[in-house]
């Protein structure tokens, strides 16, 4: 288990926190291109900051603070211009780099006014890759966006799912280092859920008999042997890689998926499901602005205290129920970890090591500067 202080260290992501400073060394996916394909705005909460993503009438993206520095009106209601985003309240125009380009009334009354040159709004760089829009909130010079395989695979049907999960990012990521939950949450409990829905229960899940975890250049590889395998001859089954700091690559070789857990703040996570479908050409290859984007609903207890069984008859719903049931931030000082938690402990140590690197002024794992 962790102490309360250690739990704080690993879970808090706001400005100035140790883990928050680590997370600010990475590019984070904040939207799919299909969610803002042309002029418009979109609210963004990332690492404890409220921001507005916009695309102006020239097709350029910007990410700026969500309130106009004039009278604090929300820039989500802003008007995209040929360059920048204009506040709907009094017309102040903001460039993607945070500079004020126009203050209509100020220059009407005083054509020599330099007031606009003395006012700025928070701004951060954004880039597109693989049909996603990424933001960087850290110190300059920014590293490169990692060109992970699924993002740069072309001529394959793709779609994007997302969830707004009301809990801390760490308990979601730790789930990926926990192979045994597969046989219970997605096996035996799933069978019970089907029973509650009046459906035929599934077959009992094969228990795990061995677990293994290895560090590799980009994170942690999981390995497993399950009951029924001939352990005297069978190789370890290579599990899904966990790519530091918070991405799981799962699915099959033909239909892989990235599961990406972006910390919005200490108690909310933006969860992306980035799917490729090599075996479904009938879906058709579309440009990113036309990809299907769907929201995965969150299961909750009903007013009578009954689980929403219809939302937990699938892996995503089952995972979400287990994460949320731990609370907004899991109280890890009350844990009792066992032999199945080797991967969880390994990941926590890796997180501590990389927080320490940032404190020492070093680049953490998976920050790349050489193209």
C-alpha cells in the first residue's frame, strides 16, 4: 500500500504538483479532428486548467484560456475570424499565441491606443496527428509528438470513442497492470451480469496461473499463463503493452486499439478508444474529419441502488464501474496488495522514477527530440 503522502504524489496533476509537472512534459490528445472539423470552439479541461480549443476560418487551431481577460466572458462562445477567436461580449480578438489583435472600442476612441499590446491570454501549442488534436502544456522547447504505430497507420478504417470518467487517472491506468481482473470483471462477473439481464450466462473464465511483467523501452509488457495451457511447452502469452505514461495498446493484430487516459484534473479523466479495423474494409477509409466519434456512457447506481446492468454487459462498462467504485481518488493507504499486484507496484515505481527525473531537470520516458 501507499501512504497518504505517496498517494498525493502519484495522483495530483494540477500546476506545480510533482506528477502534474511530469504530465506537462507530454503531448495529450484533447479532441478528435472530427469533433472540430471546421470553424468553431470546444471546451477543454486538461491537467487542472480550463481552456478553449478553436479552429479559425483559415483552418488554424488554437488553444487558449477559457475566459476573456477583459470582462471574463467565456470564449467558448467566441466568433472564429480569419485569424484568431473574437470574444462575443465586446469583440476583443485573440490570436492562437495568446496575443490580443484587436480591441474595437479602444481604438475607436483612441486610435493610438497600445492597450492591446499589454494584455494577453494563456495559450498552448496544439498539433494534429493521426486524426487527433494534441496539446502541450509544458516548458519549451516542446518534445515531438510520439509517432506511435496506430497514429501513423494509413489506409485503414478508424473510429474514436471517448468517455468522461469521474475518477482519477491513476486507478484507470493501474487497471492495465492487473491481468487477473480479466477473468473476474470480464469473465465471471460478466456472466453474472448476463444472468441479471435474463440472458444465458457465459462459460467460466480460465484462471491465471502465472503472471510476469517486464520493463521495455517505452513502458511495461505484461505476460500471462492461464489454466489449460501446457506450461511445460507453452510460451508465456505476451500481454498488452502499457506505454508510459498512460496508454494501453489492446485488441488484436488486425483490429488494434489504443486506450488513452488523459488527466483532466485530479478527479476526472478523458478516456480515448482509438480503433483500427484492418479486417473491416466495408467500413471504408474516410478522412479524419469524417471518422465516427461516439461517447461511451458511464454506468451508475439507479435511484433504488441497483446497478445499471444494461451498461455493464461489456468490458468498458465493467471497467468503468470498478474504477468509479474506488472513489474519486482511491485511498491506497487502505489497500492490501497481493501477488496479483506485481504489475501495479512496478508501474508505481516507474511513475516515481520519472517524477524524480523531471525534478532533476531531465526528460522522462517517451519524450522524443530527434525526428
